[in-house]
């Protein structure tokens, strides 16, 4: 079973799919350092079409291990890559804060 799932990727352009996959893999490695035993990283991409043709993105993410679960749902923006970074940075911060990863070095 693949540990990284991106829901809603079918509504994105090819460039955005490539960006999503690259960033998801990059942050998965960072999260793996802190949690050690990640069972799943789920990223849910929602797009909202506003008048004027611009899309607004809301991205929620969730990481799970057998003993811990962290969730981020604060990222909403007009720029896809920035929104993706926001949600995964928040998830990384929660793992750091919740597990005190920097104290374990």
C-alpha cells in the first residue's frame, strides 16, 4: 500500500500534479524523520472556482502512525504551490511540537 494519497489530484493540471507529487515526497521524508513509522499521509486538495476564472485552493493534510495522528486544515490560498507548502509545513510543525523531535537528537 502506498503511504502517500493525494485526493482530488484529478482536478489539477499536469504542472500542479508534478508539483504535488514532488512536494508530497519531499515532506514525507521530513515527516518520516520525526514520526519514524508513518502508515499514511493523506492530502486532500479542494478547488473553488470564483468569478473571474481564478481558482482558490484549500488543502487539508493528515499524517498517521500507529500511535499518533496529526491533521492540518488551515491552508487556503490562490497559489497552489504556496498552499501545498502551508499545509505540509503546518503538519511538520505539529509533529515537531507534539513529539518534541528536536529534543530527541
